[in-house]
């Protein structure tokens, strides 16, 4: 699946996107974040407060417990503010 990172999430990880195949036990957005955090200090830093980072599955906002099976793209981004 394609993972896309935006704003400071991208800056902390050091890349805008990547293709990854998570292990079968990674079933939800929360599981994916936990797995990513274990991939290195840049991921641990980006997801140090997983409750802050938002996710979208195939360009639709997703809750942390959303299933990721069959997703083509998962995007991670910080909360958006408006004015």
C-alpha cells in the first residue's frame, strides 16, 4: 500500500511517500501507526502522540479503528486549522 505523509509528519519522517506491505496482524489505522513507530526513530518521532495525527484511507478521513484491508493509499497529516 502507498503511504503518504503531509506537513510536519513528512518533515519528521523525511519522505513524502513510500510503498509498504505491513504484516497481516496490522488491521487498523491504530495498528499501522504502532507498526510504523517501530520502524525507526524518525517514525517514532512523527507518531510520538498518535492521537494528534489524522489519517485518510483512499482520500476519505478515517478513524483510528478503521480497517486498512484493501486500502490503496493511506495518508497521515496533522490536524488542520481554519480561519
